[in-house]
C-alpha cells in the first residue's frame, strides 16, 4: 500500500508542476483534466501525509520507551502510543478505501426514473414524494435536475417521471437509490385510519456519451406529436413531442420537455443510450455469477431496498440494515447519512473482493 501511495504522491507533485506552467492555460481541455486529477490526488495525499506524521510520532514514542529510564517519561510515551494506535488504524482504513478502484461512471450525470408500483393512487402520490425528496437533495448538492417526461397520477403524484441530473458526481451520489422503495402510512383517502403499504421503483442510470454505445440509425423509428401541458401558443401549433422506438430492444422513449423537435430527439437518444448501457451492464453482471454480484451495487429494480414507515417516523435501508428515525428530514432531501453508509459498505465489499 505504501508503495502505491508514494507513487500517487509523486504524481500529485508532478501534476502540480504541470499546472504551474503558463502555457497550459491555452489548452483548456488539458488544463481541466489535470485540475480534476490534482483535486482527486490531493484528497489521498492529504490523508497520507497525516498518516506519515502519526507513524513518525509512533516511532519516536517507541524510541523513548526503549531508551528512557525516567518512569514519568515512559508513562507519557505509553499514553501517546495508546492514543496513536486507533488513529493509525482509522487512517489506514481510510487510505485502503481511497485506493479502491473508482467506478468510472461516478463523475457523470445521471438519468433518474421513478415509477409508481403496487398501491394504486397512493403509489403515484408516493412516487411524487420521492421525486420531491430527490429534487431537494439535488438542490442541496448543487446538482441540476430537469424533468424530461412525466405521466401524472389521477389523485396526485406521478405514475412515471423521468429526469436528468447534471453536475459533477451526480451518478456517484444517486447510484445506490436504484430499486423498490416501499412506504407504510395511512393514505389521505383512508376512512378507518388503517396503514397501507405502497411501492415505487427508482432507476438511476449513468449519463452515456455517444462513444459508449453505438446505435444503428436504421434501428430507430421516430414519431412526433404536439406537446401537452403548459407552454404557450407553441404547444398547440408545432409538433415538438418525440416518441422514439428502438426496434431491436423494443424500448420506447417519449420526450417533450424541450421547445424544439430536434432538441427532444437529442434528449430521447441520450435516454436510449443510457437504457442500452444499463442492459449491457446487467448482462455483464449476470455473467459474473450470483456469488460475485453485490446486493448494494446490483441496482435491481425488483429488489426492495428501503422502507419509509410514517407512523414510526422510521426509514430502514434493508441492504445494510440501517434504521433511522428522522423520516421528515429524509423526505426533505437529507439523504447524506444513508448514502455515506451505503458507500462505506460498498467500498468494504470491494476491498474484501480484492483480497480474495
């Protein structure tokens, strides 16, 4: 591990020297890439430097213990060693975690899909609650959420709502949200105060570039229609709504969020690429075998991942056995603790796989 960390430290210093060159500013693309690399390496190097300082303090304390005759000095050295041991253990764990290979999609934008499941009108209302939860979470993290397509529920909420999430690290923050979310509460329409259980499925897909997935234009079929909903005079006169069918897979995508047909075609293609990419990833995961597949990272939409219990103000993430009693804050977008615990569990699993 130390050898790898020394290589990283050397590269960090090298990148710092490259960024200091005046001519580099002319090449904005390279400058941006190096700046990002510098920021990523800096996080590791900062922790590594702290680790080295504490290890040196530990060495000095051991030296005192070996050579010093004064009992008071020896006692101080022992106390320092007791204090340093857990710090070294924690920094060592953190460094191992930071050295785990990063998901290449983490820095990308994301496609967020929420669909009402079992539970009728209440499921659609819950899907709307989940959408607002993610909307607030995105606001808190400086991410831009844009609705691409939606179908409203008859009593409120959404039968389906698809959004794009733009911003650095969007997919990395949201990727653990894929799966079935279950709610237990008394619906507003319930006369006898009985608790009902409803569900909504969430899918989070990484934003996929043209180079990641090749699409044969002959496999595509486009249809256009007038957009529905608010939008002024343009809505009723111009056919801007686009329905895209991918013949080989049977995937159908509708997009009407943009003002022009061309822009909606581009959005629909972007969504198609993400879906085809997801299919390819799932195929690769199934080839890995069930034993190697992660419960946390599988992103299986049929897998129940979390329950929101309103009578007890309780939220339980079933993948890691985490239970929190702050449901109002969570529904208001405060997902940081859950996401952090999932990320730690995912890193621990990757490290365990790496040692096998």
